[in-house]
């Protein structure tokens, strides 16, 4: 068990005196659990074949649907449409990496480069060849809300929609004037991707790529390299890998990954990978496999929208369950529409009762505003446990504590709220296993997680 700890020691505030400044310690403690503490399924859970088949079907929609169908369904796919650029052009409240608003001329350059009037000007199929970012607008520059407000600024770049792992099929609807950005429809989201991270595919490539068998890496450290190429990448949990057997080899297989030639056309590379580093179609949903995946996900840094190839709450759940071919939307709110949905009662006791009665470990998502958590069974003391990638917990402070916390401890963006109280964040910043009571018993945390949870969905219908 690890402990996130902040100790507030009284300090002198003011130029001439230290009177009336509290000297006592003011701790914030959040207990986290080891992956060994989780209540794993006692027997393997049988996942229906229809669930697994749906994953492959939905993943290849950008290749299997017609251009007309894809373009007509733009509004139903998460992400911002091209019209969002008009809003960006008019809004001078976006802050950049220098903590200053985006200049009007900067916004005009981005919008002009997008060439909205010619949309859709490309309409070809492609494949992501390098782990990349899908953006709201065609720029790498961040779009932050005001830095002085708790819960805003880094890492919450609102132009960052999601990461797309290599090997993801896309439909390229449009390219920017400078040919460095393309507007794509992916299996999960629509938005702008750097053109250097995409290769074009034809019917022959699609037939070779999608007609075989598929597997998934069991960690983010499965290195894909080919002896005849200098191009290599690390696979990511949740990344789909076509594979083929190697004759007379029982412990290794060949997996495919894509690269681009000089004309930006996709080429297939093969990597020889140990079988025990991969999840195949028969991968059982049971303690041993879940433990392996969870151990490779916890303590990984939090990544809003997949920033820096890290995961936020919904991405981590999607990649974990995707390894078992369970399809989940990328957006956290959309994930709650899967399976059986339950609105929560108001009292803590009733909430816990509902989780224990209806929740299925590793197949139940709990939700509080803006954040999804995976229910992973109960701790030895009976407390329900959750696995989640989380940035932090909301905090509230007295005036006397403010100066010390700002100077010494990882509390970001303290600001005065409408009610006059001082609000901040206790930063956790990674994937952790906690009790649903996390935050309880800390004077500076106004609401524990269980108090904020308002809904639950079980992915397999009861």
C-alpha cells in the first residue's frame, strides 16, 4: 500500500510578524492498493463471441464503410466537426503554452490553413503508422483554459481529443493547405492528425491486413522491429496487431505493423514476438491475465486525451478491456451507455449496496462528473475498490493555509470560488487502485469519491 501525503506546516505570512498562523500539521492522505489486493474473478468469465466479433467489426468501420456513409455519419462520431474552427476563430480566451491568449493572427493562420471551404477535399483510406494525437484543430499548440483556476491549465489541453495507437485504420476526409494535417474519421473519434503519422492504403493492403487473425500486446514495452528496416515502435496495450504463425515455432509469431514509403503509401513490416507477450483470441478473462494487465497499467502517468502517449480514465478502461475484445467508446460519457445502466441512490450506504449487488468486477464502470472508474472487487476489509487513471481530487483550504501549500506542496491552481472559499487540486496524476471512499477523512477534501459517484454501468448485461 502506498500513501499520497501532503503535510502543511505553519509558516510566517506577512512582512513583519507570524502571529495567528497555525503550527499544526494539515495532512491530505490518499491510500492506494497493490494489484495483489484486487478481488479478481474466482473462475474465468465467459465472454460471448458476439462481443468479440463486434470489436473487430467496429474497429474496421473506417475501411469497410463507403465514403458517402462515413461523411453522412460525421455528426454521430465523437469529436469536433470542421465548423468548430469558426468558434475557435472568434474565441480569444484560449491560452497557449506561454500562459497567454492565442493571438488573433495565430487563430487566423490555423483556420486559413484548414481550408474549410474545400471540405472534403481528399477522401482516401489510411492507417496510423506512429502513435499520434488526434486534435480539435490542426495545430500542436495547446488550448488551455485560464491557468489560475484549479483543474485548468496543464495537462488539460482541450484541443487534445485522444491518442490513436499505430495500426489504427482511418478514413482521411480532408487535408490542410500545407499538407501537414489531415482530418480523419477513426474508429473512436474524428479530428485532425499530423499527416506524417498516416499512410495511405489501397484495396490490396486492406485485404492482406484485415483478413487474418489478430492479437493484442500485454504491455507497452513490446518492441516491434524488423531486421530489414530502421523503423521500430513499441506496441501499446489496446493496440490491435495482425499476426501469422511461424512455421516450426511454438513460442513466437510474426505480428504486422505499418510504415510509409516515399509516396506516403502504407507498407507492411513484420516483427517476431514471443507468444507470451501477446493476447490471442482465446485469452481468458480470469485472475492471471487480469493481474498481468493491471500490473502493467498502474502507476503509469495520467495523460489527458492520451497526451504524451499516456492514458486518461476512459482510455485506460478501453485499452484494458479491449485486450479481451470488448469494445468501448473512447469518450467517458459514451462508455456509460454500454450494457445495463444504473442511476445511483443518494446515500453512501445505498450506493455501496448497489455496487456489491449489481457490480461485476472488471466489467462495471462507476462514474462521477467527468471521470470513469473500473470496479475491481472488494478489499479484504470489504471496501469496494476502483482502478482509475486520475489527475486529482478537489480540495478546499482556509486562508491561513494558502501560502504554505502554494510554496511547498503539489497543489495546483488555487483560486477563490464564487462562495469565497479557496479551491485547488490534490494531484495524484497516475493510474491507481483506491477505495471508493478515497478522500474521506481529509478536512481539505470536501467530497470523497463515493459522494460524487452518480451512475454505474455493467458491460455484460445481468
